[in-house]
């Protein structure tokens, strides 16, 4: 089972207590999974979904909110030929915005596998519907964006922290914790990898510097002899030749008297300058 389906399985069992929130979520389901049909009584709503638990939730919310059968067109704009938006009054309160977003996500949303990447989206039928979903999400401090994709408008989030917040707003507590655990593990792995790469880079830099220092010292020895160097440079040159793998700190501790890392680096830089002139 995909992570997206796990989230939906959790949300489909969530029923708010307040009638206003029940209506808001019901409108979310209808907006993204309903259509307007005609019968002897006039225009009615038909809900289209093959998922039995979603059908059960639709009828449960209809009964609890006391909206019988396909009634409920009063919650939508004046032209009942489409169900792409709901009236603003339906999503005025924060709790109702959360409920509406839950219904929309259940019908038209998805979340990518967080082990592979972070992506949350709701596929909308029109630009106006996408703008309404974006407004609801941005009002909850979610940085929702809209993109046009194959005749549909997609409202999406790309950051893990934002998706965690969206799951929390919709009431997917278990999925939220699962995603947070994955985020923590990924961050730990990334931290370890950064440190390993940094240490590897430092080791490479140190080795390359030591090789260059030894080459410089050998060049001076061949062309002038180390005895031509001042005593302080000659001493560090000899110690470096005898200890090709030692760090600057270790080289300094081998000196008599010991000197610091910066002192060692200064003397080796002087040796390098002399070697460069000889070249």
C-alpha cells in the first residue's frame, strides 16, 4: 500500500463532531467527486466513487449533517451545472477549512513516498477551484502553489515540513508521525554523509599538501642542500621528510621546543616559496 493510500485510509475514518465541519467536508467530497444530475425533483447531486469506505463516509456525513440524498446544492454557487467551488461561508472558520481540505484530498489528492521525495498535491477541475484550495491552504500558512497540468490545475506543496503541517491540519495524526520519523532518519543520514564527505575532502586536502611539501623539500635538497636553509626551516623540513603522514599539529609537537599548527604552516609555506623560486 502506498503512503498516499495509508493517509487516505486514516482520513476516511475521521468524522468531525460539528455539523458545520461535516457540511464542509461533505462539500469537499462533492466538489471533487460529484456531479449535477436531473430527476423528477429537479437538479440533484450524484456522488461518484468506487471506494466503498468513501461512499460510506459520504452517506454518513449526509445523514449526520441532515442533508438527505442528493440535496445540498444550496452550498454551491448559483449555477448548479458544475460543482467546482463552494460558497465562501462554508469555509470561513479554520475548522471548516480543514474539513473541506480533507474532503478534497480524499477525492483528488496524493502524497509521494516520503522515502523518495516530498510532494503533496490536489488535482482540481478548474483554475477557480484551484484558487479556492490555494486560498484555504495559504490561510493556514501553507505555501501552496498552482501549476497547470494536462487540462487540470494542481495545487501542491514541495517541502517536507509543509506537508507535515498539512497532514496535521487534515487530522492524519498517524501519517504525520510516520512522515516525521522518515524526515528525521533522512536528515540524520544527510548529516552523516555531509560529515563523511567533509572529512574525506579534508583528508584529501591534507594528503595533497603533504605531498607538495615533501616535493618542495626534496627539490631544495637536490639543488642546494637542506643545510642552505635557515635552522628553523631546516628542522621542520627534516621532520616532515621523516613523517610524511603526520598532520601539521603533530609536526609542531615533534619540534624542540614544540610550536603551534600556524607556526608549522608558516615555515612550510616559506619552504614552498623557496622551492618555487628554484623551479
